[in-house]
């Protein structure tokens, strides 16, 4: 196991142990106080980004691929171009790294393994001034084509992601297909342990994995709330943690995430559906983004899903957002979309990034194999 993998594991486990300890029932807000924020040194995500920066490595080219780093609409982009000549036009992957919209380690970009594809790899897309539509704008912008060589085949493209990037990839797929002026036409979308909604934070996968170090409930809630709040106001985070953030006026949206009807029996495991305690209209009006389908693709109407391309969904058993992906599968299938679902029983959130572990290589090989056959 490489030194960087060991460092990633140690930082992740120790940080999770300290930061993500579940709160007592009588606490005022979810999660233990974050050390950096208590001292006034930094916000938590900035602190975590600082430690993760030690894992960064420069873009690396080899005999198969030329790797370049650039920016596009203020988003850091890694462009991977195969060096081997090809008679046929090449397929392309637009890969959106997750990391809670915040953490991107370039070494995790599987550029060298994709030497048969062109890659546009988006990383570190989140800042305190981040807007949800920024990454969508990048993928829809016609200038994006200019980053690709002339041998790029626009009608054989894929939007792919992991983790929080799945939220964006699913939204972008819909945006690209609906816009007739965009030259990039998706053939497939590939979604890896994706987060698709923050409407219901009381799913069986959350109950079972609330304290799992790779992605705890506290961290998941903090990430979701950070998307919509750029102030010191923690009210939405607190309400989300206790599943009390959706107002009665939006209760009709729960049908899209009603896990008792969408999950297969083996994923319910004796859990029983409990109706959420409604939040206030004032909170949802102030931070309405969590009700926006662009931020929560699982809330899309069935007739808005039918035009999506062939889809590959990877879910992991030990993952708080496991049920998001599993619920998305029947939603897509009911809308007439062809779906391949690969559930990893021994998988955990972020497994693809833990190079040096056997599960990372197994997951990567399955992912690449599917892409090679279907893109």
C-alpha cells in the first residue's frame, strides 16, 4: 500500500473519529464543535482541504496519455489526451470528481487508465462563492469543445462522476440532452456512489452507516447544507440532521424519495418508513436550493427522466448515500431508461479513491470494462 493511501486513510479515520461523533439528544446543533472553527482559525471544509492538499500531485503524462492542467470558467480541469494515433474518432468522458464538492486529489483522476478515451476531468469545483449552475455552465459552454482535439467524437460522450459529482452529473446529463444547441451528445452516463437528494435524511442507509468513517451522517449533512448556505448560519444543517427541514407545502416531493416503495426488500432490512417532521416555510424559502431539482435530480418528474441515456449506477453497501442510487435505478427504469446497476456488497463510500486497496482496483476495472463495452 502506497504512502499516500496510508496518509489518506489515517487522515480520514482520525478526522472522522474526532469530528463526526454523533451528538447527544440534548445538543443544540448536530455534530461536535469543529476544532478549527472553535479557534476561529478556519472553517471546517477549508481545514480539511488543507490536509488533503498534501496528497496532491502534479498532472502526470506517460507513454499512453498526455495530461494537462488548466482552468475553464474558473474551474480546475485536467485534460487527458491519448498519445497513440487512432484511425477512428475517439470517445470522450467528462468526469466530475466528488469529494463533497470540495476535496479533489488529482492523483485520484484515473487518466492513465483511460488511454482509449479523451478525458475532461473536473476537480475541486467548490469554493465559498460556488454556485450550483457553475459546473453545468462549464459542460454546456460551447467553448468546451475547443479543449478537445479534432478527432473527438461528440455523439459518443459520457458524463461520469463519483460521490457528490453524481449529483452534478445526473443534472448535467439532463441539461445537455435538453439543450439543442449543445454539440456534445451523451451516449451514456456513469454514476458512482452518487448523492441525489437531501429531502429525506432518514433513509435505511443512513441508519446503518451514520457513523461509518468514510462518510458519516454529520459530514453528509454539513456538505449538503454548505451547498445552500455561505454564511455562519447553521440552521439548515441542524434541521437537516434531524430531518426537520422540509415544509408542509413541499410534502408532495416525498413521493420521489419514498424508500418503502422504491427500495428492493433486501435493502429495507426490517426498517419501517416514518413520515418526516415538517420544517418551517421560512427556512425553506431562505434556503430553497435543496428543493431544486438541479440540486436533487431524484426529485425530477418521470416524464423528465425518459430522455436520459443508457446509465451505469454503482452503489456501495457501506455508504450513507447508498439508497439514493438504488432508488434512482427504478425511477429511471420506470421512465424507460436502460440501466445497469452494480452493487458492491463490500464497498464503501469513496472506495475508488483508495488506490492500494484491492477494492479500488476491482471497482475501477468493472467501471472501465462497462465503459469500453457501452460507450
